[in-house]
């Protein structure tokens, strides 16, 4: 089963080549009936970024060189860290990747990812990944969801050095989803990205998740 769009393997290498190292700690997940019940640093999909930043600051994020714009789309991913803003008190993560539609005047969150680069190797990352997945499953008891685990063991994807990855996905009936993913770069990839192993915890709205599937 293909979940959340495998093109994300390319995307996250391109967008976060120079972000700060972050320290990961487990997010407290609330009892979940759909993906909107999950949050990272107090932000959920469908929230308006205007609840956290003014229009000028959002424009600054969008126009920053670290943002990523999807081809033939108004979707863009912006990076938020402790160093580039003071509106959010980031207590769990030091860096977030938030997807919005640039033409949406409310700047509603379509996807949010919390990121960690603090793991010594892919095994350590995968151990934390399993702990997070177990916590999420506890909150989803009784819900009808699709769960999938798959691995990409190729160092090259789409002509871009990406490395190996382990995905753990939870997909709701409306096609919104939560993904936990560990990346491991090869030697060439490390030179460009300045990191070796990364863990992402990603929450995708149904709208954005469907978009990712269509661009595979």
C-alpha cells in the first residue's frame, strides 16, 4: 500500500539541508478520533497560522530560502525553529516543517512535521520510532484505520541522494494520516545535508495527503 506519497523522501532532503540540530522528546498525544486531534507543539492540521504569527512573519517564512515550493502547486513548506521566531515556545521540538497553501488567506495548516537529528544510527532512530507508534496506537483503539510499515533500502530516489528509510503510517478512513519515518543518508548525502540520521513525526490533512498521492 502506498501511503502519504513516497516523494517525501526527496522533499525532506531538499528542504532541510541547513536546519539546526534538534532534541527530540515524545509528544503527548491526546485521545484521537481523527487526525485533527493530534498536535505538535500545540499546532494541529486545519489550524490557522494567523493564530500564531502575523501576516508579515508568515510572508517572511514563505520567502525564506529554506522554504520548499511544490511544482505546479500553491503548497509550500516553511521551516520554524527557535532561532527564527519567538511566538511559539517550542518545548518538544526545536524545528517544525509546516505546509500551507500560499493563496489561502487564513494560512491553514495542511501538514506539520516535528524533526529530530539526535540519533547516533538508524537502529536508535527505529527504536524511538516504535515507541512513538505504540503510543499512537493506544490512542487509536476502536478507530478504523490502516496501519502500514515499509522500508526503502535504496540509496538513490528520483535522482536525488536520499538514503534508506523506514516508514510507519497510520491512515484514517478520510485519508488523513500520521507518519513516523527514520532516514539514514549515505556518505554522499551527509556531505550535502550535514546530518546522518533523522526522525520525522508528520501529521497530514486528508487534502494534502491526497495531493501527495497524485504527484507520485
